[in-house]
């Protein structure tokens, strides 16, 4: 990983030596940068447009597996942060293009929407999301969807 002093992650794609097109803001935005809406087809997260534009995340989702693998460890680490885990999960889902449900949860994330448009996500979900994303990252090739949640005592099944 290299840095130009502006705080943005300039990871390189594995084996290519060239910079990735996807640049993560450093630090990641906090969870309140995500606005959740309930739509006909389920939950939909919106990330602040300036964050998307500034870091090349507008076209989030890439066919370049190495680009996703290059930024995934940083995002998976952010799943442990109660103030940033929702942003990390949304970005991992978008960048990896995993198939996912949008109702009653969003890719395994339970989101409570209030009538006034506010939302709440229980931070206790962090550990389960982290285990699932670590299992996804450690599987080659990466699965088309996020692996099912295992109970903490079952472990990930990955050494």
C-alpha cells in the first residue's frame, strides 16, 4: 500500500503492481453517511455523493477481482469499528458484487427504519459480518454470495 499524504488508501492490485481504480477514503466515513430507504423491492443504502465521487466509488462494483481483494482487508478491518461497520459492509457488498437479499435485511444486515425516515443498525452484528466477510475473502474463487453465518463457537471453518 502506498500513500500520497492525503490519507486515501492507494493499494495495488495483487500481482499487478499497478494502482487500483478503487480508492478508499481514509478514514472511512461514519455510519451516518449511509441513508437507508425502504422501497418496493426492499432496503436500499445511499452513500453520500461527495464520498462516492471523490474516491471513484460511483461505479462501485468491479469485475477486477484483484482490485476487490486489494481493498477488502481494509474494509473487513473496519467491520470491527462500531462507527464505520455499516459503511464497510455496504462498500464490500457493492465492490464485490455478491448476490444479496434486500428484505427483510440487506445482505445479512438488520436495519430498523422508523416512520420519520431515521434508521438504526445494531452494532452487535459486527462480529457475524466480520466472520462472513473473512470467510468470503479467504475462499478462492470468491463465492457469488456472502457465506452463511456460523455461530461463534463453530468458527469459520477456515484455519
